[in-house]
C-alpha cells in the first residue's frame, strides 16, 4: 500500500491536479491554495517542503511553464502556451 504523504505520491497528485485544473499566470501560492482545496489531506504544514519540491520537479519536466521574468514567479500550464504560439503564427 502506497503512503500518500511520500514525495512521489504527492508528485502524482500534482500531475492529476495539473491535468484537471489548467491555470494561467498564477503565483505558486495561488496554485498551492487550489491544490490544497482539491486535496485537503495535504494541508499538514510538515508536507510544505515535499509539496513545493514536487511542484518544482514538474516545472523542470515541462508540466508547468515559468511565465514571468522575475520573482515572484508566475506559472502557466503548457496548454495555454501552445494556444498562444499557434495564434501568433496564424
């Protein structure tokens, strides 16, 4: 039986969240609030580091795009970036 509070499991929940809840130009805090609303079992403060690490790993893998030049970073789901690129080339 998988422990849902392990890093890999949290990362899997992030993937599910990102697939079902696309967003555009939001700060991590705003995205995390929505994630915790969808998955309240992760509200434990001791999980904050794992939640952030899992999110950053998904950014590195291309599941989320950094959509700003400076801090605080804003993030966008790739589906919006693809749509934007297609409009720009039409």
